[in-house]
C-alpha cells in the first residue's frame, strides 16, 4: 500500500505521510489523540529518514497496541524528533482494515516539487 505526504516543509510532508499510514488502518476521525508518544530517528538522508520514521510508528502501533491520529515532526541535520498522539486500539470502534508490517524502499522518495515537499513509499501490510 502506498503512502504519500505533501506539505510546505519536509517535516509537514513527513507528518502527512504518517497520517496516510494511520489512514490505511482505520478512519482517522475515529482515533482520539489521548496519549502522546515521543519518537526519534536519525538517518544519513531524507529518504532513509522517512522509512525509519514510518517504521518507528509501525513499531509503536504494534508494541503499544495503539493507533495515532496526530503527529508533530521536527527535522534537523538528519535527526527527526516526533510526537504521535493516539489511543489504544478498540476493535469494535476502530475496525482496523489492515496491520502495517513495515515501510519499504519501494517508491521511496522525499523531494521538493512545485514548491511543496513530497514524502512517499510503499508499506507492506
């Protein structure tokens, strides 16, 4: 499943890609941003940083049994400091469609295009 984020900054595009990741699992409107989880990643380039970011979110979803509906990302010198807000999965209310397994390098791209940043990749489900 492909995820894509578009925004005025690279960090905004990463936030939107994370929302797309959550959106393949369930309706974002059904996820209450009740708990905050902090996530940090580092990578030598923006593409690998995107894959690491999405994989860190997938890890947090799986280990904490949570879904996230809000993200805040700060990127500086190859380091990402992020926050994700969400709640514990409620199977009846969230009705998760799939479980993301991992972000891949397929179609992995982070670039500025037409004055906006685009961040995308394929996620195994």
